[in-house]
């Protein structure tokens, strides 16, 4: 996943450099090219590709919290039971 992102940023960086150094290009055009062809689409794609990983992490955190609550509410077998009232 990260290899594709690095390659895409490299290609867009080369496009921006070509825009900035061409005779009809400007630095503003290069920045717009880098932002609109590189950063914005890459951020959206990386967010969408990371969704399953975030969902797994959320489920694992919820399961850990559930296990912690179960451990807190369960009686401790090593502790003796309180005496019953007569």
C-alpha cells in the first residue's frame, strides 16, 4: 500500500517540477498540480484503504474493554466468600 503511495507522490512531484521549470509554467501552477493531483487524491485513497484496519482496531479495543469489565465483575476465586448472615 505504501509503495504505491510513494510512487504516486514521486510521479506527481516530477510533474510539479516540470510545471515549475517549463517556460510557460509557474510556481503557483506547480503547487496546485502537486496539491490537486498528488496530496488530495492520495489522502482520500489512503483513508479509504485504511478503513478495514481502523475497524479491526476498534473491534479489538471494544473486545479488550469487554474482557476488562468481565474480569472486574467476576468474583475472585482466591478470595474467601464473605460469611453469611444468620
